[in-house]
């Protein structure tokens, strides 16, 4: 099976309710159909430095940001196909470049234990990325249930609904079962519109009618803010505050 390896598009994100999702599904039914993946449990492992340099930079909302992750669309085995991906965003445009590999080989490569088993332009880009940032480690496992739809006429317009977004810092393997802490409020759904140009007029009308507005949302960024930062840095901050307070009381 051939896999798309290069993407260039806009990705617009919206936090909606389950009721809004149902109304949107009704509204898009004349124009869109489930894509070839249909309903999928997407699994991701994000790689970062020990100080979380990549995600800390990303949540500052710079003009340019980039991430490295390993992704699968089912529970993997060491021989099943997964995707090593660099995702970049520059002035609102998302560039994604990925390479399909067996899970075991991909993980050894990204951990710096072995070379990539294939040599391509994308593998060289990922090698450069890893050398630029130094030692990268798996930092978080993120999974979610995805429903994906494709415009029946404009094939480059896609819509996805992500729910049950879970994150964890242990058992960082695509071969492991899905579990973790939720990062969305109960009843919330993340909707994404993906297109190379403008949104179809009928979709603009749906968003206007439902009063749905674009938001800034990063799954890894939210995982960092709600799970990683409190567990990694907050205890030390509290301890530091107690030391200062005690010192002032003396």
C-alpha cells in the first residue's frame, strides 16, 4: 500500500460540543463522506529534549515551530507499519513530512540506537532534526478516537473529529494498549478542518450558523500544560516558595 508522505495545508481547529458535532454531521452529509480510514484510534509518541525545549517553544506561538513524533493508526507490533513524522508550522501553514517504517526499526532509529533502514530525503531531514536538537527522548503518549470525512468534490478538503484524547508519560510504546488522562472536558470534541486553500462556502455557512469559532489548540501543548509541567516543575516551585516563605518568617 502506498502512503502519502508529504503534506502542505492549513489546519483550522475548533472545540465543539457533542450536540454541535451531531448538527455538523447532518449539515455536511450532502457534501462529505467518511474517508478511507473512517473511524480510527490514532496513537502518537512525541519526542523532545529532556527540558521539553520543542514544546516549550511551540506554546510561545512563534512564527515557526516544529515537532517530531511516531504515529500509528492501530495497536502496533514490532513489524507493523508506523510513521516517523516531522510536523512544521510556518505563518499558519502546516508542513508534514513522514516516512513509513516497521515499529521496531522506527523506534530504534528515533532513540539513536540504529540508523534509519532506508535513506531518503525525509529520513535525512529527520536525521538533521535529531542532530540539531541533540538527544531526544519519548516524552508523552497521546491517543484519540478520530472520525475523518472527505469532500466528495474538492478532494483536498477534510474534516476530522477527535474525541477521548488521552495522554500519559509511562508505557511509551505504540504496541501498548490505550490509556491515560483526558485532556478535554467531558463532552468536548476537537474538530479540525484541513485544506490547501479556502474553506468551501457551505462549510463557512455551517460554522456561522452554529456560531463556532476557530481556536488555538495543541494536543501535545495541552498535555504539557496539564500533565507534564505540573508533575515536573510545579512541586519544585512549591518547594521553592516554601523555602522563601520560611526564610522570610525567620
